[in-house]
């Protein structure tokens, strides 16, 4: 380790919300990463909880595969409620 | 899966730009787009970092504890802005450490404005009001930049900048309502900062060499002259409210254009400061270099500790 490794930072803005990616920090260990993330990303009540993950452990899908991965979802309109035309007389559905 | 040609990739990229879709780090992008982003975002990051220096000189001499706390918080924000931006530029596959070293070695540019000194307490007010004010106009427009991580950093930064500008204007107001001496000090600071602040938006559109490509790829969203005019239009009424004057005899409202007219900018001075002949160029870089060298043992110790105990 010559340079401080990179960590991705995720913040939960308040309880009830998911943690959301906000950016990254450099730190030598997890504790320092949390402290830097706190100073960098939560100076104004932006969060109640922080996750840090070494960036090298993130596996991302390839944008090249976008069509292969997500295109099939687009032609499955029958997965949406509006696909089913029901008589107006039927209520509460 | 069939092979995607570079022509396809380029077409898809241009389509995304045309449709106002953001480009994300792992998306294919032209090498020149990547280079332009690395240059612009890193220069922006260096500017945030060096921008702390003119203000920190006044931390120990702030007139009240409240002003001192506000200034300290503002300066800490600027460090944060630098970090958001280094984080954004790193997604393009460059090392933050390397970019920072280039900056310390004088190989990278940063905003010219920080090569001017903050001579009096009034300068701190004027920096917050005018320098951060100009930065806001630029950064609000960059919230719509085409590269996702840069746009997101801009949104975060803009949320914090309003505090910077308002604390600055509040200092100016106090001085404007003070003694004749205080008003004179304020006017003097405005006189010194006015023109350099107008230069922050960069050379006139006709002479700006990077602008066209940058606008085409939507890295930049408004031209230098457009942003400069916008800043002037919103600032002059604030100036008048203070009962102060701009050091520009040509500054006046033009009802036909619906904008303020302003006098010629001395671009010779701008280019001189860029070439290193500003009042503080050497001192600013020297300060950052010394800080980096003196902090080396801390960086080393942190690594040694992590190896030992993790
Ligand atoms: Fe800033
Ligand atoms: Fe600021």
C-alpha cells in the first residue's frame, strides 16, 4: 500500500430510507473511511448512517450489456397493471 | 454477442448527448471527451483547494467569534468541494494522487482569482459575496453538465455555496452600515476584486479555444460571456444596495438589451496572472507544497498503522 485505497461511500439520509451512493474517499482502513466520509459527505445533517466499501470489491455490470440485461423487461407490458383493461363498473381494483 | 464497432459506440454516445442523457463513468466516451473532463474537473478541484488560502489568513483575525465560526465552516466546505471533485474525476480512471502532484508541481491550472491577496477584513466579505457569487453562476449552469459524477458534485456544491455568498454579503452589509473608514475599506476591496472576478468566467467567447467542443458535448452549458453578463446583472443591484460603486465608468443599465453594459476587461492582466505573474501565484503553490511535505509523515504513519493492525 503506497497510496491510501479508495472506498465507496453510501449514506442513509434518515431511517426508513435506503443507503444511497454519494461518492468516494481515500482511507487506510474502514474506521478512517467512515470518519472521512462523515467529514466529507455529512456536514449538514445529510445522514444518520454510513456504509463504506473498498471500491475494488464493487462489481458493476458492463454498460455494453445494457440491452442484453434490461431490454427484455421492456416488452413485458403484461407485468404492469395498466395492461389489463377492466370494465369501469368494477371498482376498487 | 455481436461485436460493436467504434462507429456504433460514437453514434450511441452522440445520441445520448443529444437526448440530454448523462454519460456515466463506465460508458464508452471519445478519448477527447475524457481528456476535456479530466482537465476541467481537476482544475475545478484544485481551485477549491487553493481557494482556502486567501481566506484562512483571516481566520485568526476575524472580528467576532460568530464570524470566525462561519468563515471556518466555509473554508471546510471548500475542502469538501475539492474532495467531491477529486472523487468525480477519479471515476475517469486517473489517480487523485497523480493529479494532485501535477498541481503541486505547477503543471495544472487553477482559477486565477486565488492568485490575488486578501488584504483587509473587507476582502473576506467581498470574496464570499463576489468570488463565491461568480462561482455559483458558473456552477449552477454546470449542474446540467453531461457527465454524471460532475453534475452530481455540482448539485451538492451549489447547495452549500449560498451560505458562502450570504455570509460574505452579511460582512459587506455590516461594513456598509459602519463608519466612514469601514465604508472606505469596503469600497477599496470592491475596487480591487471587481475586475478579477469578471475574469473568472474566462476569455470572451470569440477567443475561448476550448469552448466550442465543450459546448457541443454539453460539458459546458453556457458561454463565458453569457455567464459573465448574468453575474453582472444580478450583482449590480446588490452593489447599489450597499451604497458602493463598481470601478467601471461604463457600467450602466441598457433598457434595449435588458442587461447592464460594462467596460472593456483588461485581458492582458488575465493572461499575465495565468502565466504566473499574479501577486500570489508563487506563494500559493509554495504553501500547498509545504503542507503536503509536512504532512508526509502522517500519510506514512496511517499506512504503517493499517498494515500493523488490520
Ligand atoms: Fe466551493
Ligand atoms: Fe464557496
